[in-house]
C-alpha cells in the first residue's frame, strides 16, 4: 500500500461574551466565511496548516494575528484532536483545536469576511467545525465551575451584575449574583477593589466594583459544578 503523508492544521475556537451592556449578552464565537470550494459560503474556524518550523501554540497565535488580526487573547489552551480520515476532502488532515478567550470590553477590528456569531445560533458550518465549537463550549462550561477562568472573559473591574451576566451567557443558564459572589469569594477568586461604579441615569446606590485576584489560570475546586437553578 503506497505511503501517504498526513497534513496537520490548527484551529481556534475563540469565544467572547458580547453585548454585555444590553439585556441579552451572548456567548459568541469568531468565524470567517469561506470564499472558495470546498464548502464555499460556509463559516469556519480561524486557523490553518501547521508549519514544519513551529509548535502548535505558536502556529495558532500566528494565524490568529495574520488572518483575523486578533491579538487580545487572555487565555489559550489546546482542546482536542480531530482525526477522522474523511473529515475534509483531499489529503488526510488532522486538526488540533484550541480554546481562546477574549474579555468582554475588547472590540478587535476584524476583516470583512470575519464575524462574531452567537454559539446558540451558528450559521452553516464547514466540515466538522460545528462539533469543534460545541466541544469548546462544553470545556468552558466545565472550567467555569472548577477554575478561575472567568478572569479571561471579564473586564479588569466589574460590578457583580456584570459578572453574573458573563457567567449566565457562558454557562447557558441564569446565575444568581449573590450565590456567585459567595462561591467565588470563598474560593478567593474575586475581591472588592474598594471603588464603585458610576451611577446610572436612574440614580440609586453605586454598585461596588470587584476584580479577579489573579489573571493566571488555576484550579480552585476540582469537584465543583455550577448547576442550573431548580
């Protein structure tokens, strides 16, 4: 049987909670629209071929910077390997996926063919990229329960109501702000800044501002789970 080489690509599932200042914040994923066959017009994850002279982390960072001009990642980790021999047409191509997180205040400028899409309403996806998005969201949901990974989605300073909205959007179910505060403070994940937010037009008592105690990923309670209410 003739020997056939195997290509290797790296793909990034970049997530951000968008529309945080509205009543409907949404966890969204960065996608670009394919302009050529195969799968012309379908939406795909950013990434591409792994070069012979680079490791995978360097490759995915390079391709995010070159192809979608995205340099504002606060967290990047390898997720999974997709190795079905028929996952894409042509030469066999193995894909290594990565989870990238962007904090809510960031508004990176994107090329015309690249957009944010709510993960709850994905457009027609190329190849197996829809499965990759679902896999990344599941990983994020799990890690929000037992690590401090929320720091990578949140502003540097925030009111508890904003943090509640971030966790609710990322987890896919409502979160009680008081319970969230109690859990995260007990684990030494967040702390008060000693300052307050500006008062809104409706007046009222200014909300206390908080920050994450660390901007470095760590496990806080390996057996914890943030479950839906009810």
